[in-house]
C-alpha cells in the first residue's frame, strides 16, 4: 500500500497532506462540490504504509483523502469515525491535534 504525501511547516506546526496514491491528480465531484486532489497539494513524494504511519503520528495538522489513508489513521488512533466526511463515496478527514 502506498500513499502520496506533502509535508510542510505551517505556523510552527507540521502539516501533512496525504491521499491514496490512486486518487492523486483526480477530481471528485458530487452535486455542486468538487474536490481536486492535485499533485501540487498532495504530491511531494510517495511513501509506504510504515512511513505514512510515522508521518501521521508526527504531524499536528492532517488533511487526508481516500479509504486507505483514513483507515490507516483510524487504525493507529488518530481521528475518529465521527469526523469522516464523504464526497462521491470517497472519505476525507481533517485533523488538528492540540
């Protein structure tokens, strides 16, 4: 399992943008809502499952899209089912750790 990620420093926090690799570069459309999973935002590098886990644990702001990404986050105790939203049946989750 591989993920596409971009890690940035945002206001003294580590921000992780992560998506399932197969979603990179796609648009998800539902009604009038469009989510662009751009290479510019999510596509800095490709990582495996273990590196993705480490990045999820180290980051304080996380934007993720895709079933595998969200499932991995929940598996390691980051985020909750209540925070998951879906566009065209594709889950996304935004996390702010305090």
